[in-house]
C-alpha cells in the first residue's frame, strides 16, 4: 500500500466517522426536540392549573367581600298596584343617594315617596312606585346609599321587582 492508498483510506474513514457523527447529532437533536415539546406541554398544563387556581382565589375573594358588605335593606315587597316597599333592616339611619333602574329606559317609570337624597331611620320603609307602559317595566332597582351617621363608603343594594 502506498501513501495515496493510505490517504484514500483515511479520507474514507473520515467520511464514515463524519457520517456517524452527523447521525448521532441528528438523533440527539431529535431527542432534544421531543424533550422540548414535552416540556412545552407540561408548561401549558401547569399554566392552565395556575389559571384555575387564580380563578378559585378570585371567587373566594368575592365571597369574602360579599360577606363583609353591610346588611341594610330587607327584601323588597310588592304592595297594591305598582307600590313596592323595602325596609331599612339595619339598626342605623341610612341616606339613599340615588336609585338606578334596569332597564335604564324605564327610569321615568320610577316614582319615589320624596326626593333623593333622603334619610331613612332604622326600621323605616322606602316606598316606590314602579309603573309599566307599553310593555316597558322595571326589572331591578339598585339603591346607592350610605350610613347617615358616618362619613364612610357608599354601598349599593340590588333588588329584583318580582311579584310576591
């Protein structure tokens, strides 16, 4: 064997080794890609679980917030005709600042027993008349109020007008 044969054999061996190295690198790249895809799926599952946990936390915070709201107004009761009454069931005076109506188009159909803002003593009833016209009627009212004996936050109390 002469030098040129050795050079040819070395070149062929180098080509075989390069092919083997390329094959090994391709397999490693394929495994790395599969690992990355698995990690991506795991990450997505963990993110979804975290989102569900945040939703549960938000729901729990809402329950806590609702439980700390002051209880000030009883159930709204239908009287004769269009008359509705709701009692201040707190042991404190309340000032009703304004009342929202749903649907808003029915606002002109609401009539009160005086002008707002108005103070209601403990146990006193707010009277209102919820009229209907041409199929338009008030479905809910929201009282916006404060305790009259403090300079505290405003509150709201929503009530559905459902005949008893």
